[in-house]
C-alpha cells in the first residue's frame, strides 16, 4: 500500500532467545507468504543468535525472504 519494497525484522527478542521452533518458522512462513502477495521482501536481520537465521533460511526457500546484515550487531 505504501510502496515499501523491503521490510527488515528481527527474529528474536531479548537477551536469551529460545531455540528455533517449528511454530516460529510457521509464523515466519505466513509472513513471507503475505509479503510475496504484496510484492515485499522480508529481510531478517542478524541479531543475537545466528541459529534462528540459519533455521529460517534453511526452512523457507523464497525470493521474498532475505538477510539484512547489520554490522553493529556482529
């Protein structure tokens, strides 16, 4: 609606995120599917736990899911 081509988001909150879960991946898949319909790319940002990024990128093969590298988080 606003012509935003990319949305950047974190996969976790807080200092001690839980391990990646199927429920979390299912939620992200629904977000990515909705983004595809809207023509938006969801860019997950590197944060505290790289396991979540690995799990998301391995589970969801979509051109509407990408990575936004933030050097200040590295």
